[in-house]
C-alpha cells in the first residue's frame, strides 16, 4: 500500500476542499494512508481532524517560501510519503519543489479543479508526473493549452449518495418556515461568488413572478458576494420573495425543500451542486458553460440555458414550475444518473487506480 500526502494552501472551504476530504475518506477505506497538509487556519484541516485524519499544518506565505519547503521535505522523509497530490497554485509549487529535491522522490500529482484559464503551465509540465482534471472539459482545456494527452486524465468529482438521499433527508423546512405545500420553491446552494451567477438569478426573478406569482426563492451559502446579493434583493424590492439562508449544515434537507434547483453559474469545471440536487431527485437549471453539460442533459434531467441570459433562465424555470409531470420525470432521471456515474465511490476508485499504477511505475 502507499502513503498519500494531500496539500492545500487555500484556507477556505468550497467544492475543491470538499473533494479532497471525500477522496481522503474513500482512499482510507481502500487501504491507503492519507495525510493532509494545510494552512494553520484551514477549514479543511479542521474538518479532516473530525474525520480522524493525520493533519499537518504549515504556513505557506508565498510561492517561494523556503521555510515551507524545508517543512515539507522533513514531512516527506519522516512520514515516508509515496505520492503527493497538490491542489492550489501555491502548495503545488512548494510541495512540487520539495518532492523533486527530496531523496525519497515521491510521485507528484496535480489536480486541476477549476475551469479558469491557467496563468502558468510550469507546475503542470515540469513538476507533476500526472495531472488529474475533475471533468472532461477541464482535461480538454489543459490539452489544448499544450499538455500531452497522456499526461492528463479526467476523474470526475463524485458525491456521497448516502448523505444526499431523499429517503434520509428531513422534510421539515416548510413547516418551520410556515410555507404552504402549494407554494413553489426555487433555490440555489453554493458559495456566494460572482461567477456563480446569483445576480443573474435575481434579474430573472421578476420575469418568473409575472407568470408564477406564488413562487418564492431561497439562496443558501456564504461568500464575498453576500452583501451585494442582499443589497440587490433590497433594491429590486424582492425582500418578500427572495430569502438568504446563510451557511447551512443541513444541505440535503434544504435541497429536499426545493422544487427546482437553479444556479446560473458563469464558470464551472463540473458542477457538484447540480449533482447534489439531482441526487435528491430535483430537476436542475444551469448554464451551458464549462463542464455543466457533463451533468445536465438538456430536457432529460433539467434545462441548459445560455449564460448571462435572465430571460432564457426565467423561461426554463417557468416551464418546470408549470409542469409537475416534467419536474418529477427529470428529478428521477437525475437521481438515476448520479447513482450510476457520479458517486464518491467511483471517484475514489478512479483515483486509487491512478495512484496504484503510478506506484508500479515508481518501483
């Protein structure tokens, strides 16, 4: 078996950090030893410790932090690290350099989570032995940017369908919030960043209300756009129609509460929030950007609309709100698709197979 070191210099929490934790849990079940290296204030570190992982903390102040490189070198030697999987730009450079100059020569893997343009391919080309893309879209982008096809593999992000299971979630929010069973609920769950497109959703709300005046909207999550979203809701006079739920630990319960999941994201590597909603049996509406088309099959489990187009977004939501049969049929199709193709078990099996093959090459 092998010892894997995950490195992450981001201190926040999002889909990237969630994948690292889920992968670590799955790999441990398959027999691997996993250590996580992160910043002292990292949320990932705190969550990993609650899952009883070995967590090491190191301040990673900049991309050429000699103190951090020295610490990583010591960690590689002391813990006999076989594989390093790096995730953000800073830790990739620091851990990549440490791995390269280490006498132990661990295999370096770089996971690319984002659909954003890559500013430099140096770490991908010269430090990493293999690059993992979280979607086919990200893999194609990296190859088009100049990485050899054989160096890049796609292992799509999966979700925990034991957690995101409509049979296990509590159906109490309508009662708690005093919302009648007949009231249509449209919702979004994600970090509140500009690229997630909440401003586009808000622009679509008045258009939706013209045809479905009884609908109400909920936004769950937190992030840098929180105050801007609140301000826009107030300016548009939507305080009695759009409600912010903040950070929630009961996301499956929130999704069960929704009738439709909508997220008009502008950039997306894959879209795990759509997968979570689909696993809960909900029809989804998203934009045809990045890897979203890998999870939303237009007209099958939801609708794909043009990005930054409130009118087409509103039309898709209205179509679903007015068609109970379509909502049910699309929700069932999405749930089936996730259970067949996008489970965390499939993701972990793919990563374990990759690590095992790299260990054979190393020997």
